[in-house]
C-alpha cells in the first residue's frame, strides 16, 4: 500500500511542476491561481509520505 501512496505523491509532485511551468501561459488572473494551485499540490504531495504513510501499514 505504501507503493501506491508513493506513486500518487510522485505524480502530484511532478504535476505541480507542470502547473508552475504553464502558469505564465494563462491570462492575468488565472496565472496566479494556477501557480498557487501548484504550491498547494506540491504541499499535498509532500504531506502524503510524512503524515499518511504511517496510517497505511
């Protein structure tokens, strides 16, 4: 089960890089929202191994 959590966390972390990269391609209000979403998704991806991996032994 920890392998599935690792894969989900890795996909979210790489997806946050894509959100950071594509943020400048969108119009003015959306680029800030997309960049902020990338920060939140990266934080969620880092939260998974630290907080949820212990619960799924």
